C-alpha cells in the first residue's frame, strides 16, 4: 500500500465540483458534489442520535434498503437540515431530484449531506442554483477534490483528505476520501461527514462489512466535545473501474482492501480530532495490556473526553491526576494499584509519570516541553491482559468557547 | 419548615473551627473542623469513581462498617490525598489520630475530607499544626460555620451554606450544612464535599435511607464538567440534641425530616452548580411528561452536561438545536416529533421555542434578554407520560478554561 497525494478524485472515474451557492452569508464555497458516471456500490454508517437529520434519513434508506447503486453525493454547509420535520425531508428530496435531473440519473441514486446550524429550513433557491453550477464544473483533477474538501468545511481550519494506492490481484486500486468536522464531534456508529471513493470492485455486503469494522476503531474512537451530532454520516462509494475480480468474501483481496480503508479512515479521523474546534494539539490515548478490548476502548475514550484532562493539556500541565480520575469514572473496573501512565511526543524522551498506583518523580520542565508538541500521546498500562485500544481527541481551549458561544452570529 | 440563616453550627451542640494551616501556599484558611460533644449517628454517600481517595476509603469504612457513632469531621483543601497509595492512607489515619487525641475521642470517631490536587502526599507538619490550632477555636457561633464553609473552598467563588428549622412531635429540630465544589463536579452517588449537621434523633438506617433517597434527586443531578471526582463525599451527622423521640421507621416524623433534608441538599447542590468553575449562570433543565423517571433524569442530565449547550448558554444564544441534539444522544428513546422545548427565567415571558418536532418563530432579542439571567430554565416536554426530573448545571466559559489550564501553578 502506498500513500498518495489525493482525495475523492484519486480513484478512477470519480469527479468533484464545488462552488459558493450563497447558503452561508459569507461569500465562500458551501456546496460540493462527487460523481461517478459508472454506478457505485455503496456502504455507509450513520449517527446513533435519536434525532436524525433529514439527509441522514434519506441516505440511510438508500444505503440500507434500496438495492440500486448510486452515482452522486451532494453536500451543503451552513444549514444542517436537522430538527426540520417533514418539510426538511421534502427539501432534501427536492435537492436530490434537482441533482438527478441535472445528471440524468434517478433521484434515489443521489446521496445528500448537510452540516451547519440545526433548526432552519434549507435555503432552496441557493441550493438549486448551486447544483446547476456544479454539474458543468465536475472534474477528475486533484484540485477539484481539494476544493470539494474545502467547500464542506464549517469551523474546520483546514481540509481533510487522504488517499492510498494498492494492488489487488495485479490490478492497481485507489481509495481516497475527504471528511469534515470540528465541533459536535463524538461519533457513535460513525462521524460527522466523510466521503470515501474507490475504484475497487467489491460486493455491497463486503463493502459494508469492511466499513463497519474499520469505523469501530477509527471514527468511533475520536471525540472533540462529547456531543454526538444529528448528522454523522460516513459513505464509501466503489465504482469498480479498477477492473479487479469482484471481492465477494473475506479473502486475501478483502484483507488488502480493508487495510487500505483502515488507513484512510484512521488518518481522516485523526485529522478531525486534531482540528477540533479551537484545539492546539492532537491528544492520543493508548490503553494497553487490558483484559479485553472493550474495556480498553472505554478507558481510552474516557481520557480523551475528560474536560479537565483536555484543559490541562491546553495548559501544558502534566496533571496526571485528571487522567487517573477519568479512567476511574469511565464505568469499567481496573486495579489502580497496578496502573502505569506515560507521556510521549515525537522526539521527546518518554516520561513515566505514574507507577503501580503512585506518582513517579519527574521534571515539570521536561513534562511541559513534551506537552507543547502538536501530538501528545498518553499511554495507560493496565498490566492485566493483552488487549489494547487507541482514542483521539484534542485540548479544550478559550477558542473552543469563543467559537461555540457565538456560532450562529 | 422554616428557612433560617445558618450552616453546620445551626443544629444544637455542633461547633466549628477553621484556620490557615499553610497546606496551600497562599496564606488563606485551608483546614476546618466540625465537632459535636454528643456522639452522632452518621450516614454518607461516596464517589463511584474506581479511584477513591484515601479519605473516602477511611470515611466509607466508618460509615458503612463500624457501628460506633462519630464526633468530628476534619477537612483540608490544597491536596486531595488521591492517587497516593498506602502512604496516603497512613497519613489520613495520622490526621484522625491527632484529632482524636486533641478531642479526647477515638480515632474511628473522626471523619476526614480532602480536596485539591490529585497526586501529592499530604503536608503533615501543616496538617498537624492546623489541628492543634482548631480545637481551642471550636465555637457554636454562626460566624464559625461561615468561616468553616469558606475554609473548605477551592476554586469556589463563595461559600455554600443552607439551614432549616422544623418541628417533630413538638420538638424544634434544626438541620444545616455546607458544601464545596466547583470543578470535577459530576457526582455519581454523591458530590464533592458536603457536610450536614442536625440535632434530630434518628436511627442510622433511617438517616442513611433519607440521605440516599434525597441525593438521587439533588447532588446526583448536578454537573459542572462531567468529571466524577475521586473524593466525592456527603456526610450527615445527627446528635439527637433536639430530644425528639428517635425516628426508627418511615413514619410522619421521617417524612418531615426527609423534606427538610431534601431542601438543604437541593439548595446546596444548586449552589454548587451555579458556582461551577468560571460559570456566569445556573442552568436548570426540567424534563416533564416522560414515560418514566429514569428516562427523564438521563435526558435532563444530558442537556446540562452538553458542552455545546453550555457554550451557547454562555453566549446567550438560544441555540435550541444543541438541546435537541443532547437529548438525542443521551441513550434513551423518545419521539422528537412530539417534543416541545421552552426557555424560562425569572420575570420573563416564557419562550416556546420548539413544538412537535419543528421550530417556533421567536424573537432572538427576547431570547437573548432571557438567557442573560442568573438562572436559565430549559423545559423539555416529551408528552408521553407523567414522570419528570430536574438537573442543574452551568455555562461553559473562557474562565473555566483559564482555571483548568492553569490549576496547579
């Protein structure tokens, strides 16, 4: 597997376009389209929030119930189309109809994504006008993918893309994706918005299985603020243009594909966590030597979601007591008297901060220097088994509060 | 029941003292003692955190296992004595021994509370010196109670006290308490530190039952930051000096006492939530007309713990979508299409903001004016039953981040 520079247009036959449709008050790109002329097998995971946005309901029905393949995704920012009742669903369908008409396909071959403020109805004149502008602008270029990744941003500070290339039985396959999400990030069953395209040939069942498997260890292991969005959606579209023999079982080809999908989803997930609203650093927590994986997951996630730990990381404060506290209230049992905690960062000497239930003397200056890095890694060793898990989050900053106290204005 | 000005010395026979022992670097009161010459029946609830501070282990054993009555509580701030291993337990016992010696009682008649930084061992010369100073200063005065409530503060901005007076079968009974807690507040089974004294005569079983019952709807329904502390402790001491016939069953006298205890615990809990670190307002969420009480509790708590809702409240932003979202990811089912949401504040016209799954037009100016009040009440009407619950929290502010990014320095 080779990491390549790319995004949603890396895989053969996928095009993208984006433009400023005027959905947001500012004159910036706010709508994007991804399109494959060849129909795509599709898999998706969606928010577990009881309150589901209209586009989630629309996409989920297509992905889970309708057997047909899809051709396109349209994503708008500015308005989430959540909490909008039956009118919201009607406007979502109208968006799909307009897209289908412009592309000469069926409305149920169009997936919709929306992100932004919860509550208001979509600004349809802007959306419809945007779609008209998007279709003639569709392009397979690298640039088109990047602009699409930028158009779906809300409070994100930079676009998130990742792409890889690998061989399946002599055929070259590409897989690339884009994602957005900065606040209201605590995916459960999936994340905010993520779109991955690939030219592999794979059955729908195998595509969904690979996606569901990798999401459990990637997008579902990040959190910015503990708030699981109403709009979380992660879609993978596979158009088969790589012309490999279709993957229909969990064979060697499937393993190669799943490894590539894992890489792309993990990188996108890490990018979301590291670009959490107002964050200054990526916070990675490894829980190792646990008796079972689920326990390791719960503990790792409890650490990276702890408000107090996040604030301490912002202050470059090696306040390991908050890590210990967050593990303690996570809801799972472990023996604090067996626990070791370490801090790591690239190029820094590891700091062993807690051993067998008591503090280890360390230099506050060295700890502060380590915590100033862009990625801080906390490792908690339970010494009770062999299972492990990793979760990703970010620090809690003044800027997070500023962004969210004033998001709508 | 009459609300009176008072605290831990309101009930007959209870004395308090406090002083600056030098545990904290700043020259401010950091140790307090509450004492009753007459032995007290005692009840308590403690943190559910797997990592329990040494004083929690000490108190819990006395309250749950030892039949004897207690005489005193000693509380220090500055150091939490958590994550301190067997040495921490030894120093906790040494504190109790010194107190017992000074008061002429048994060491297992002394409860200990600690709050502050997790990790360091207690500064014993300061603690022992402080205890020596406290004993001669014990006083039944109103002022002594207030100074004790101040001495146990950490990042609290004001002391929390509440007291009531009521009659039980012709005898006047008093019940008063103090509490502290501003960060790491998400009590589960109890809160940070709370001490309530009463001169009622009541059996240990009935005292514990009343406490456990009221805590479920008061201290366990508040959150500042979602972090359940290692030190949460709530203690009630009853010395019987009111000379009522001892309460031994759930009779009418018990109901009167429980109502008084509910009032004092609820007021102290509300004070903790309203004085959450950096907060500018108290956030109250009522969930009404739920199919069962547990569901109402989970929903109310999910709203007041939502980081995004808390940030919106700080910004006086009627961003009801975040309330809807927080209810949706709480983990319980409800029908969003039946939901109504209201905002209330003292002296303001109620704002009906969400009705049957869709937004209701409202004035942003009126909403902003309402949200600027010191207490903002969010009511969510599920229209599915008759159960209800209330939770209390606070807004998330720049000041919260400042306090917690820099707590140890």
